[in-house]
């Protein structure tokens, strides 16, 4: 039997995107300073409680300044820090033009945020027999066209390509193929692994799991007992396991989701999760109405500073169940949230299927599932009669 062709995936990430894009535009307009070469940051209004660092230069990073910290703290670390306001219209323009250029290089492109995307070059090996050389050509094309730089991560799946692009910056190409994991990835702190946020890292620390290699060699059943399905997910990632496809925009749009701009910024996890609960209830109701099940869920946060962040994760099984969607939306929220006030929250599902998929379960699961389905049917009936706000559920603490 002929072996399947090994995939070739690129992850492209703009180096300090907001700051780079502002720097390039200022240079084009005659400014003698390059913000990338001095201690500089893109930030919200310093006088406002929402004033945080959105992006910083490498010289600013040398002073210990980090993305997401209050501007006042950053200025204490570096009084000569140059601050520039964000220009979101400019950033959207650069993002659109960058994606158009990358799509001309490889049409199988999945944009995952304003400044990063995946390319699937699996079917293009005749055009690009040397992946590192191909990445160098791509980086050169971006620099020549726009004046800013990108990092390129190369691997056989999306997870490892993303991890590779986060290695040394800026303007670098890195590979992280499965055979390179023990040398390049396992020695890293566990916090560096994609989808290991503050709360997950704290749990792992209590288990004396310090490096990605420690995590990879831990019994996944132990992780599941402490972290449920998220434990299995990060164990897979620590071992470089990820079979998710690169989804071009047309396919990625096929989903059901909802978002809401909050009347008052949410400043605590319980506040935010109450909104996530309502969003998951609405998404679940729409999925049921259309007879669809979701295999993927994503959570989006827009901070009061207008910085957008989002993460997505594969569900254990395709579902339309509100409780399952909410549990995983909260997991993603805990990994994403940096503690800053939240202006908008969103929940989106994708990888939709029309027919129910068989789910393996034990006999002990049956009474619980029957009880949950009965409760959900009753809640759905009440919502249809009296509106979505009639049912209010509690939220787990962060």
C-alpha cells in the first residue's frame, strides 16, 4: 500500500504586527525614527484605566515591557518609552494586503488572526522542493512589498508549525518536524506550549510538570483526572499530535456563532462567563434548529483597548449540547484572558455535520446523559415559550 504524502504546513506570523505596521507607515510619511529600533510601544490612552501595551519593540522588551501590561507600569520600567496610538484601520489594510500576497504564493490559506495564517503546501512540492528556501523567498517577498518582516514556522502539522514560528524572532525561519520534537520542543517551559495558559500552567506546576517534555511523558489519564479533556488535548500537543486541516476562508466560514458587545466592560471571570453561558445557549439553540452538530468551538475576546484575541479547539465529539459548548468555551476563555476589561465576547462553532455521529460511552454515562438531555429539552421548551432570558444558570468560578 502506498504511504500517504507527508503534509507540509507553514505558519506565518508578522513580527510585532501593530508596531511594525505603524513604524512602516510613519517611515513612509517622513518620520526619521523607526519605532522597531527604539524603545517603543503601541498603546491605548494612558490617562484611561484601559491604557495597556498592545505591541512593543524588541528594545522595549529588553526593559521587561510585556504586551498587555498597563502603560503606567511600562513607563516606570522605561521612562523614555515612545508611545504611539493604535490605528486599526491601517492594521486591517496591511492584514488584507498581506493575505492577498500570501494567497498568491499558496492559495490554500487559513487566516487565524489579523497577523497570522497557515499555508498548506502539501500539493506544491514540485514548485517548492526545499521548504526552507521557499520560506526565505516568501519572507523576502513580504519585506520587499511592505517593509515589515514575518517569521515562518515549517512542519507537517499546524500545531508544530505554529510552535516553530514562535522560536527566535524577528525575521526568522524555523522547522519543527516530529523527529525534531525531543531536541527543539521538549526542553521548553510547559507555559510555551500552545493552549497552556496561566491556569493550566499552575495546575501542571502542582503536578511537578515543568517542561513540555515532562508533559509529553506524563500518563494522559493523570492529566485527564485533573484537567478533563483539556489534559488530553495538551498531552497530544506536547507529543506533536495534531491532524486538523488548513481550512481556506470559504470553508472556515461554515459555522454557527454569536457575539455581543457588552453594555459595561466585564472585569471579572464570573461576569464574562455569564455572558458566555448565554451565547452558548443561543448557539446551541440554532444548531438544534438546523439539525447540525459542531466539531469545533472558538471563543473570542475584544478588550476595551480594541485588541482582539481568539482561540479554537476540537471538541471530543460533535455536539449541539449547550453544557458541552459552555464548558469548552470557558476553557478557552481561561487560556485567553489576560485580566484586562472586556468589551466584546463571542462563541463560534465550526466543522458542522448534518447527521449525528456515534459517540462511544460507558454504561455509567447513560443516566447522567439522559438527565442532561431531559433538562435541556425542558429548558429549550421554556425558551421557545418565554424567550431566551427565562433560564439563568450559574457559572463556574475561574
